[in-house]
């Protein structure tokens, strides 16, 4: 551990790590709007031969404890600066490993694939959806989209009523889907979601005022992370999700 610490310190000195004076404010803004930060090139930390940008920070946050991005808006400038230095040191370590031709072992890759396959199976089970079911239930691509969206809407309705637990898409899978799939944020859908939430809140309030109401009232459980933001990932002619 002592040797690791000395090596990290020497790496920081050798690479001349320097945190931008505006980095704390950039970080606080980034964690409130992760979708915009995902493609941002603003420099947070500079070092000899490269830099840590907002888009790099978003990828790191996806790999860390979800409580970290939740805590960053209230962290002091010094705490954020120290956090950025630690992230930059780890980014430099990855670069050092790449230059030394360090690769994942076969067992490492097997674990990555197993975790990915497990997440896909879990999502399919929760949504009661599978490739075979899509193929057998809908004859055209458009019909398969409608079929899948109906299953997703049904699941979210159960989550809102407290009849199902919210299961977030794993961060790196979600990032791949955002980058490669056509998607938009549908304003009409957002308004309907708000109306539905208000209806549920009203039902909950009325139930609490009735005998034995609290036991039967639906519970609103907030999803982790910031609210989704409509951004530039809008494909021309793409069909908006419901």
C-alpha cells in the first residue's frame, strides 16, 4: 500500500496534474445534467499529455458508488478538487497499463460477459419480454416496437403503484443504448407522466385520510439519479418512446 501511494504521488508530480479553477462549479452542473455532460469537452483537470474532461467524469461516475454523484453538489471546492485528482490518477494508471500492454485475462472477460448476460436476463424477466416473444408476437419491426413499449409502460405503472421494484438499466449498458439507438424525450409523454404522478399522489392523500388508508396507499418511490433531460440525441424521423 505504501508503494502504491508513493507511485501515485510520483505519477501526479511527473504528469503535473492541475485542476481547473472552475472545475468545482463545472462538476456541480454536470451531475445535475448528466446527459449534457456526457458529450461535453470542458476540461476539469489538465496534465502533461492530456486532460480529464466532463465526458470522462461521467464515465467514471457510472463505475463508482451511486451515492458519489448525489453527494458532489453539496461538497466543498476542496473536496471536489481532491476527488478529481484521485479520478485523474486512476485515468493515468489505465493509460500506463495500456502502454505496458496489460490486458484482461480470459477469466476477467468471462466475468464481464456473465454480468452483462445476467443484467439482460434480469431486464427481460422484469419486463416479461424476450427476443423469441417479440418475434412470435409481432410480425413487423414497428409492431415489435409497440409490443415492447406496452410491456415497458406496464412495468412502470406497477413501479408507480408500488407493485414492482424499480430496476435501473446498468450504467454502461444504458450508455451504449443512448449512443447507438434512436431515441427522444417525448414532451407529451412527460406531461402524461406528471399528470399520472399527481393522480397517484391524490389517491395516496385520500387513502391516508380514510380508515386503514395508509396500509393500502400506493407508495411513490423516487428513482435514483437526476431527472432525464432532453438533449441533442434526437434522430431525424425517429419515433419517440412512450
